[in-house]
C-alpha cells in the first residue's frame, strides 16, 4: 500500500492522530486542536483517513474528501477488539489505524448533508412523540386520582380530557384546572410540531423517486421509506438482501461449536429505529389479514406464533426493499406469488 493510513480519534476539541511513515517505519502520534485538523491534512499528500463512525464523523469525512483524502468510517464495536492497552485517545487512534487495514473489515458509508438533514427530522419527531406520550400519560394518571377514567388511545384521550375537566370543576381547585388545561395546550403544540415535520418529509419525498417506489410495499409508509433512503443512500453497499436485514437486526443470532449451529432469536443489532419502523409496519399488515388475505402470511401463522410471523414479514420487507433499490424496479405484489407458483 503506497498511501499513508491515518487513524483519527475524534473529539469535541482535541483530536488524536496515529500513522506510520511508509518509508522509515517510524510511528507518529500527534494531538491536534479542532481548528487545526483540516489545515494539517491540507498540507499532507492524499492518504487514507480512518475514523470511528461516531458523532461528527460524517461531517469530517466530507471535509477530508474535499481535500483529496480517502475516508473509511468504522463502527465502534469493530474497533474495540484492537485496543491493546487502557482506553486512551492514543490507544483508540492506534486501534482505528489497525482495524482499517483488515481485509475483511466492513466500513460505514459516508452520509451526505441532505441525508443527515432528513435523519435529523426523524430524530426530532421521535423525541416529540416520546414527550407527547409521557405528557398524556401523566395527565391520565393525575386525573385517575380524582376518579376519572380516560379511555385508551391518544386521540380518544385528548378528546375526552376537556370534558372530564369540566365535570371536575367543582372538585379540583382552579389553579390545578388551569395547569391541566395548560398541559392540554402543550399537547396540541406537540401535535402541530409533529405534523409540521411529517409535512416536511412529504415535501422531500416528492423529489425522491425511490421513496415513492418503496411506499408501494404493504407496510412501508412515509416514515419508513424516507428513513431508509436517508440512512442507507446507496443500497448497493449491501451485497444481498440478507445482509441488509442483518444490518437492521432482523436475522437470527447463531450459537454453536463443533460444527453444530443453533439459531436463536433475532440479533436486534444495527439500526434500532429502522427495525422498529419495519416491525410496526409488518404488524399492521399481519393484523389486517382479516380484510386482505395473503397466502404466505396465512401459512406462516398456521405454524408459528403471531409475533414470529410479524418479524418474519419485517425481514421479508427488508429484502424486498433491497431488491427494489438495487435493481431499480417498482413493487409488483404478484411477483413473488408467480415465482412460487412456477
């Protein structure tokens, strides 16, 4: 290898570098302030810069690519086995340098600014949904102390709470009622914020032909399609549909020795958010079997539990998504059935 390989341990202010001089074999270790990082690499010959795929890694990867360097992002769990001593910045940089040279190492694709912007919308929406759930559950619990029975479900709950507060006006003090109504206004604001983010995703979807093709798959909606396109980018980085399903944690864990391998539950590794979206979408499809029959799901439900069928369908959806994006095709609901019949 003629190019110099740099192991770069990222931090907020002080970065740690590790590299070996290709001519002399001398080991170099250097600390750099954040403001001096790009200046250092601008004055170096183009080489290979390896980093952990952590916070700000995609930003620095884009900047270093502009300077002509090749960037390799490595998942943190793949770097950890190469840390030889106690965990320090210098030891981490050396471990990154070592891991980057492994022939079977898998690297993370660098995300564009647009991809990260869409994922930022997803993260904000996810947080707002959690806050909204906490808020309505808190109101539900407080009113329960006064004998109010709020029906299950967020929408029914929001519709019922104002009526319950009117009924409890004579029992609860005015300051408590005012505080409760203030919480309801906050819930409406959260609903509006979530709706605004979903509207922004809808506008982005109009310029993304891949998102529209994915939404034709049963169980794949706006959130799932936009999150997958923004997270993965180029689906051809995965060699097969099973590899993509493995990235989502939807394949069985394996345990065995002496040539005997046992398949366990799903690994639950990889992207938790995408796995949740696909699983919820698959659950909606399975639950609608009464109205829209699918022979494949019927056969699966006849011999396996309901939740197992849901995860199996989520795995199949992931493989379908990989096939559509890598082969640039549109979803055909009769394709798999025709293949099976043949």
